[in-house]
C-alpha cells in the first residue's frame, strides 16, 4: 500500500478506446494524467501524459485511479494494483463478470480491499470517437458517497463533457451493462433489414428489461430515465460506432459469431455479459426476453431468425404495467 500525494494526480489503468479518450478529457480539465497499458504500443499518441507499462509507476501514490479495462480483465489487473489507502477508484467498465455475475464496482471493492463507497461509476452515452471530436456529451458519476463524487467529477468536467452526480451506483451499473446487451439485439435486427419501428420497439422493451432488473436490485427507477439509462441505451442502439450494435449487425447480416468477434473494433461487452445478466435476472425472478434471445444466439448457437421468432411469438402482455417510472 502507498501513501497519497498531496496534489491530485490521476492514474488511468487501460489504454483502449475509452481509456485514451477519458484520459484526454482529464488532461483538458487540468489534471496530471498517468496512463498504464500492458503493451507499449497502446500508449502511443498520448501527448502531455506520463505513460508506462509498469503498474507501480503509474498507480503508486495517486489519490484517483480510473479503471478503463474490459470487464473480463478487471479482476486480474486490479488484484495487482498498488492502490493508496483512501484513494477514489473511477470505474468506466460496462460489463458483468462472467464467472461471478458481479458488477464492476463489487469486483473493484473485492480485489482492491476497499469500501464500495470509494468507487465512482461513470456511465452515460459516451461513444468515445464522438467525445474525441469534442462533441458535447455527459455522464452520470455515481458514488454511494456523494461528496466523493463531487470531489472527483471536476477531473473530467470540460466545456464539452458534463458529469451529473448520483448516489444510485447499482442503477448506473445496470444501465451500462444491460444497454450493451440490448444494442446487440437492435444491431441484429438492423442487420436482418428491419428498420425504425423494430428498433424503437426493441429499445423500449429493452428499457423495460433494464428497469425491471434495476428495480429488483434496489436501483432507483428515475436513473433509467437519465443518461446512464435511456440516454446510453439510445446512443448504443443507434450508432454503427457502437461495437455492440455492430457485432449484432454483423450477425444479423449472416456473419458467424467468431468472425463477428474477430472483426470488432474492441470489446463487445453486451455479448460477453448476456448470460451473466440472464442468470442474475433469474435469481431475482425478473423476465428479460431480449437478453435471453441474445444469450441464446451468442452462447447456444441460436440463429438471429430464431431470436426474432422467439420475441414475436411470446404471450401478449399489457404495455406499461411492468415498470412504473416516477
Ligand atoms: N469505447 C467506448 O466508447 C466506451 C467504452 N466503455 C467501457 O469501457 C471499457 C473499456 O472499453 P474500451 O476502452 O472501449 O475497450 P477496448 O477494447 O478499446 O480496449 C481495451 C483495452 O484493454 C486491454 N486489455 C484487454 N485485456 C486486458 C488484460 N487482461 N490486461 C490488461 N489489458 C487488457 C486491451 O489491450 C485494450 O488496450 C468497457 O467495459 C466498455 O464497455 C464505456 C463507455 C464508452
Ligand atoms: O458504452 C458505450 C457508449 O456509451 C460504447 O459502446 P460500445 O462498447 O458498444 O462501442
């Protein structure tokens, strides 16, 4: 364990698409930024930042550490993280851990031996390529300790990026994970040639799935009407810049699962998390048919045609009764 520096310096762990752009946001906001990646070539082009493949060098003594890894890598990397006592950990990852069905905040608290109130979850409609261009966006910065969220969020507040504070950590986590699964389904429908009405139906029913699961896990319903809920859902389900949407699109267009993974421009969290989300929903007695359909296609060799038939063939329901928004 290291001692905390008196000045706020930020470490970023992970230099993929989002880690790099988020680091630039923090540089713009005036922070001193150090970035770690496991490979040196991932660290090129990060002007004005300290970069290293040595975790100790990047993380030791930092009072704020941003974790920008795919969810599958968080446990392994963070178990080696020399975190200063009392440091804040900002989680950018939007996935469930496949083996444990844990959200990233829980994985971070477990592996770093910290209180869950030290974790700030940042989630919103944040397609990194658009943020890199300086296009306006925002995100929820959720922490059980509101004061900590207040202290940390200026580090990534710029003229084009607005953090909104929240204490609904589980709501922000559920939103970030479930929207990726729904984006795979919407992408698949688009790849099959279905257009605006189909997309709107899947997004809307996907929002109901997200809110039902969130409610069962103790989230506030209002979170799902915010940036980390419907905001991110719309962005991810509407853009070919989304890796989740594109993965689904490619499968909908006839590509095999392994090829769709291999041509992806980065991690496809929705495909990786679908089964864990479904298991979690099952434990809570929550129905998530779109998620079930995605899990069938990704994990059980189901076809996208079967996915459509399954969703359209379900027993008819009342609209709007399964979740009541405030
Ligand atoms: N790209 C985006 O627009 C956004 C991404 N996110 C989330 O942020 C997280 C990271 O996403 P991206 O940066 O886009 O991913 P990416 O796929 O672009 O990059 C991931 C990086 O992690 C590295 N990595 C993979 N496995 C590793 C391991 N075991 N140890 C160390 N490094 C490893 C890869 O080499 C790569 O540099 C994901 O959970 C994603 O859902 C959230 C908001 C926006
Ligand atoms: O989380 C994101 C946008 O908010 C990024 O989505 P993709 O991982 O699908 O590219």
